[in-house]
C-alpha cells in the first residue's frame, strides 16, 4: 500500500463551462500523481501535487531513446454522483506488459490502482457530465537518468495526469473516413507494436499527415511483412461485420490489445453473435465491399470509444460503408459500452469500479 502525500495546489483553475465543447486532450486538471523510481530503492515518494511543469535534465534518457510508456483510461460520473472507472485492472495489466517489454520496472497492481484512485478522487469535481464526455486518465512513465548511451535507465518518474474530454474525433459518433496505408508500416511481430509506448505513435505520424491532407481522419495499418493483413487504426482497433459475422484481426504481437476491443468481443459473444478473431486481408475487405456484404466497420478504443467508419480508401479504391451512416451493431455497442461506463446499464460483467 502506497503512502501518498497530498500537496494541494495553490493555483486552482476554473473548471471548464460544460456549455462549451471539450476538445480532446487540451485541458488538464489541478493536480497530478507523481512517484519516483531508483534502482535499489524501488518506487518511492508517491504524491499528489499541483499539475505543473516538471524539471528534467536535457540528457534524460527519455529524450534520446524513447524509453517511456503510457496508458489511457477514463472516469465517469453517474447520475447519482458515483465515480466509476472502466476496467482499470485491464489497463494496469497492459501497463506492466509494456513495462516488461521496454525494461521499465513494473508497478504492483494494487499500487497502480491506488494511484489512479487517489488522483481521480483529488480532482473529482473536474469530471464532466454532458453526454459523450468523461475524465481521461493518462498514466505514463519516463526514463530520467542523465546519460547518453543505450541501456535501461536506473531512474524513472511515474506520473498520472487528468483531462476532461469530449469525443476524440471532431466527427463525434458520426462515421470517420479512414486511409489504408500500404507504404509505411506501424509495427512488426517481435517489435513493440503490442506495447503502449510513444514509439508506435511517432511511427504513424508521416502517414497520418498524408491521410489528413487527403481528407481522412485516421490511418489503417496493414501488416509489416506481407502488406496485406489488417492490423489496427492509429488510435483504435478495428472490427468488420461481413455477411453477418463480426471479424476483427487476431492479436499477433504487433497489434495493441485494446480494452474496448476486448469489451466489444465479450459483448458480441454474450449476445450470441458469430465472431471471429483471425487474419483478415485487405483483399477480403475490398471484395466484401464490392459484393455488398461489408455491412459495418467500426473502431474501438478508450479515447475513440466505438467509432463507426463510413469510408475506407485503399489505393485508388473508395469503399463506402452503410452509405456513410452508422450501423445498428456499432450503435448498439456504443450504447451498451457507454451505458455500462455511466452506470446506466446493469454491469453484469463487473467491469466498473467505484472510486
Ligand atoms: C487511448 O485510446 O486511450 C489512446 O491512448 C489512444 C491515443 C492515441 C489517444
């Protein structure tokens, strides 16, 4: 159990007016959680302190070799003023998987959860309540040794910041348009694709700029070997409904194991829908689109929730899905996941945890 010191911020900020839309990832709350690590001493000095700039040596290893990890989860306020976290255990498990992959010391899961609970509780009044909003929780760890040379750091900082957010995409729940990339790749099996680390996101930027310039919100990645099998989208996992069957790429070592992905799979199975986690090629998707059996496409992610996809562009081919509208299953998944998150639908799967 952590002994968390609480240093109240002397510069409390105004809480955003809920009548103005919350642009994702732009506003931060009054406090942050911080804990330090040193080889030989372990994780220590847990504190909740003012959200403020941090001071690091220019030689800190994170700036040079990218030894850093992050997570993303959300807190929600229910109508009866309870605060719920959605499946924090899954994020903590994934965080420690990432830590192992990139040689960052693990954080005991009870301590990780206690840290999340402490910071969310400290800034609970920042949790927005308008439909489609929530408090985004961003835990991350950075390597802080002042050292120029490639090896794991001996010192780290674990920080959790909070951001009241609206939808990740400007489209909200309206379908997004996605660009299928077949030039660059995001990750390969054996690399760090299944870890949640900044390196995977920086690898995506050049394609994302290209896609944005062409009027698309996100990039869909193909596998790094055959440039043929669907992997994931920049900020979400991807699902297809083809001829009545829900299909999503199986986890293969280069795909991020999304918590919302896992939740959608569990819900589809609970509803008795045929669902396959398997390799799915871009040719199969294109043929389904041509033959009219590509019934729905949607992405899943903590930030993105369930995001219907209205158009896929692959080379010169444009595939319109549902005439650009929202499919019934995407809508049902969105309503169910957000209903559970907000405590409006009975949580029979025990996914929420009260703060
Ligand atoms: C999340 O969905 O929480 C993520 O970390 C994706 C990020 C690109 C916002």
